[in-house]
């Protein structure tokens, strides 16, 4: 578990409890960027149920098997490059996540993610990774 007074893993500079902890606790993320940041934090702390619940049902996998990853990734940081809303209920968030597997060198994951809002909740749909 995470110390709720520490800085949020998403890099916002806010305490976890005042940032992604709210969304992890069930409050709807107000923007696609907030959802994306909360999903990054969920990967950092291993909240597979949250990741699946925040994934749109049309593209959601049956499981992620985070507990079975070997070596387990160490998440090193997140940079949000852009957040756009082409319409009130769609959004695009571009980000770079830095991670390391085992003792290997750090890698960057660059993704342009797509989100939709349904019934007041944002959902991750899919993304293009390079």
C-alpha cells in the first residue's frame, strides 16, 4: 500500500490522497488526463481491478496479470505531453512513462491514448505506442 501523505506517483506534486487516491477510491476522474494519471499510479501500486474498471468495456482485456509480471517493472516517472478534447465526451492524452524491468536500463513508453466519457465517467479506450 502507499503512504497517503506522500507525493502521488503520477508526478502531480499533490499528496496521493488528494490526487489519484480519490479516483482509486471510486470518485470519477474529472478529466481524461486525471484518469490517465490515475491509471499510471495504479500500475505503480498494482491496482489491477482499478485498471480494468477504468478501461472501456469495448476494448478491455479479461485480465492484466500484473502479479505475474517477471521481472516486475519499476515505474520511474510520468510526463504528460498534451491533453486535447476533440468533443466534450472524447479526449486524447499523450504521455511518456519511464520504467525499468529488473536490473535493466530505463526505457521510455510513449503513448497517445484515446478516452471516452460515458455517464459522467472517463474510460481509457486504447492507444498508439511507439
